[in-house]
C-alpha cells in the first residue's frame, strides 16, 4: 500500500501526486523550504495531508537549526513556521498543524534545545498517527449513511492521498461501507483543472477494488437527472462555524444540483478542518492559482490561445443549507448546521 506522507528521521517522504497515476514515485525532502515548496506545488495536497506534512516540515526545521542560543533558535523556528504558513491560504489544517507545533515549542521552551527538538518530532509524528485514527473513525461514522447498492458521486480527491493515508475522508466513508460488505459504486468527477478525480480518485478506488466510473465535470447534472447517482460525498478544505464549506472548485455546483434532484449531499472532514473562528463561508480566503493550470493540461499541453484571460480559483464555498450532513470523527452534524456544529465543538 502506498504512503502519502512519511517521517524518515532526517527527511519527509512524499508520494509525487503530480505524477500519478502513470508513475508511483516518492521523493524525500530534507529542509523545511523544500517541504514548503512541495506543499505549494501540490506534490502533496488535500487539507489533512497538508497539515501532517506541514507539522513534519516544522519538525524538520527544528532539527536543522544549528545554534545553542535559545532566542536564536526560536527566531529561526518562527521564520520556518511563517514560511510553511504562506504556502496554501484556504486549507485550515495547515494553520492548525503549524499552531500545534508552535504551541508545543512554547510549552517545552525550558527544555534543553536537543530535547525540545525531540519533542517537536514526536508531536509531528503524533499529528500523523492521530490523523490515521481519525480517518478510520470518520469512515465508520459515515458508512451508515450509504446503503447497499448506492452509487456515490465524489469530486476532487478526498481519499488516502489527501490525508496521512489509510482511509481518507470522503473516500474513507465509501471504503468503510465497502468493507462492511455493501455493494457501493462510485462516479468520480474528473475535477478540472488539476484532474484530481481522474488521476487520483480513480487510481485509489481501483486499488481498493471499488467499482468506479470516471465522468467529466459537466456530466454530473445529467447523471443526477437520469437517476445514476443516489448519494454525493465530498471532502473539505475549510468549514466555517455555521457549516458553510470550502472545497475544490465545482463542489458548490454539485450541491445546487443535488438539492434540485433531492440527492443527499454529505461533507466529510476532521474537526481540524472546521474553523470555528469564522462565522460563515464568506470569510474563507479562496486561493487563486497559476493561469497555466487552465490553459495547459498538467502544465505541458496547451489547450487555449496565447494571451487569453484566465480566472482560476482553486475552491468554492457551499452554503450550509445545501448540505445534508457533516461527517466527523465525533459523529455526524445534521441540519440546522449552525446549531449542530456548535454542539460538535462543545462536545470536545
């Protein structure tokens, strides 16, 4: 089984997601700058995976700081954290994981520096291990929402590749139902412009032996109208306190279509993806990416004329009233989401 992200003692090892599905390659990154670049270039992507990788990048930064001066250590460490924070603005797990590493450093600031470095490494590994457990729990919590014979539509990639590994978020729900013996099949949107659905989701599901049919994004409405889709399950990059959800661009369109066709629309995400500081999705920052992602396929094959104007937001926001439930490790939050999301927060 592939590993999305792995701590190697003196390096962070990542599967090269941009090279899938044709090549299953792994690269070791030995500095926090390299890890930050890998996050920005989407060598690793998916909110939980970004968080885990950022935590490991922070641990790597701490290990590589060569000073015996405590103040100098913390200055360099904070510079590394700020660099990692600057990579992807929408995925809140990034900021959650980095703040956790910052808090760990401050809580253990009186330790000898070598012991502090060991603490930070242990914290990053804990982030990784906890994510594996959380994903499995989310999958089991959401499996009851899928019935034997369901055909589930999903968008982007919210599987093991988008997390520490193992289950994933949205695909974790599908995998858990599959392991329970339910006959579940999947329709995967290709997910322009980065084609995560075509390249990654289809690859993962085929590895799991789960039947998958690939469609282009603009076929989803037709598939819903003609009765080919019975449920929709997606992941999330940031969820506001009221349940408004930012996910890969195109998710909002699916939610509107699902409402029109009375198809349940579920979001799956760990509590670390919920930004309880933001009242609504209107406050979620939306990353805009390089125009070449739209004008070229995988940065190589040009499909648009030179000089054409391009708008390339990486995410959109689905309002809470279009969401049938938010599946988390603490259970499922049902509408009205503003109230049930608060209960989730208070339950911790």
